[in-house]
């Protein structure tokens, strides 16, 4: 950057150019001015170079993204018995807590609610790569750290590549001996995992030494078990948060009394995000939500060709469409058409996280995949 020699004190209000640091060795140089006197004249006699660790910048970015995800995923949430238990287990002596359950039970939402509670006394992160994890653990954070990994072993079926992807992280947590030390400045690093119950059952044969970490009784919260099934009162509270008085109390009570084939929190979110678009009736939808979703998806695909092509791209990419690399992966849409389709479907069928587009729920991925397979035959 440009500079000029200091020719001595200048009168107050006179412009002055200063030497500032640039970028060196991959680090950001930020100049700090010292030795200043303030009065009629200002004299600068020394510059200091302050280096910022790139890893710290990455961790700050991860924390900011996690904060936004917590806000987005928990604004329609209530505290349940399951939340209390998850937080208790996280704050206990387990290195890992796993939330499992059936499709739509609210596993991911519950995990983010737990992060919201835990961040009052600790640092919390949601990570998507093992690089994220090791950046956090290397950052020198002095507080306890809770790290969320969603769908760790697969979205709807067990995927060996997912286990391989996270193996180094599981190894690091399993062999970590920091929790055995007693120091005032000690910090714990703990995992909060989310996994469908069928995926966890399929993964058991491949977990080996990691099973004691992620799948033992003391570390599991199974939302499909009687212990954590939503009560009628909890269902009413959840329904009201989404309904905002748009549904009468009699209909609400009927809906909350039903035994749905899909998780109740997921059904509420789907219904109230799509009811106007598809003219759904509450009691009919909650009696058979999956059927309604299939019919609505079929109507959506018939409505606009770009929706079908976007769904095809998502499925080709395993349910996670990276917008930064799609041009290298035989795209079916132009960037402009893809962006338009994403914006129109966001909030109902899909969501966008850190430049990654995903189906809003694994259930939608499964139903869209089934429907497109039928259309091809």
C-alpha cells in the first residue's frame, strides 16, 4: 500500500498517510498505531504488526453459521422432556450423546435446541466436515465445546462412506483423555450426534470399537421410545406455535389426538409451510401425511420443469447439492434457472445452508426419489 514520509508534526485537521501492513505468509496483517499524543498535533512514531491466525477466522465463521442455524431451526420450538434429558446427558460424563428416532420425530430440531441451551455456558458448533471439527479443537478455546454432527451415518439408509468420513473424528473423541484430567482450565470436547433409528441399526455391524461411544444405552435418546413420545399437551403446544391461531381449537385437538404415521413436529412444519400452496385440510393431512406429500410433489413437478430438474440434481448429488461445484458435475439447469427454482421451493421442499442445497427433510428426499423412479419407468 502507498505511504509518505512523515515530515514532522502537522497541524490538527491535516491529512496524513501512514504505512500499513499488508498480507504476509498467508496471514492477515493489521496495523496497530502506538506512541500517539493527542492535542494540537498528532505524532505517530511506531507501527506494530498484528497477525491473525487463519484457523481462528475459520472457527469464528463456523460459530457464526451455527448461531444462524440455531436461530433458524429453533424459533418454532418448545421445551420438552426429551430436551431436558439431552442437555442433562450432554452435561454429564459421556463423551457423546446420540439422538435417534423415526422420520419426522424432530431429531435435528431437538439437537439444535440442545445447542441453544448449552451455549449459555459453553461453545457450540454444528460441523459438516472433519476439517471443521479439527479446526475447532485446534483453536485453543478454553470453554467446554459441544459439536453437532447431523445424519452422521446417512440420511435415510446407512452409508459406509459417511462412517469413513467421520472415522477420524470418532477416533479423536474415543481416545481423548482430557476428561480424565482435573485442572481448573480444562475444557471438554463432546459430540452430539443425530441419526435415524433404522440407520443406526444398520450401522451397528460396522461401528466396531465406536459402538460403545455412539450406541450404548447411556448415550442414546430414542424419540420413538415411550419415554420420549410427545404427550398430548406437548403436541398442542407445538401445533399452536406453528398454527398462530389459524386453526380452530376443536380441529387442533383432533389433530393432536391422532397417531400419525410420521413424526408430529415434522408434520406440523410441513403442513403449515405448504397448506396454502396445496390447499390441505388439517385432519386429512395428519391422518396420512406421506400420501399428501407424494401427491403434492407430483403436482409440483408437473407445474414446472425446473423443479423436477432441480430434484434430479439433488438426488444425483446424494441429497446435498454444492452450488460451488455443480458446474463440474453435469448440471441439468442453468445457474439462473437453478437459483429461481431454489428461491421458489426454499422453506417448503428444500433449504440452503452454507452454499449447500438439501431437501428440507430426509422424508422428502425419500418420497421424491420414489416418485422420480416411477416416472422414469
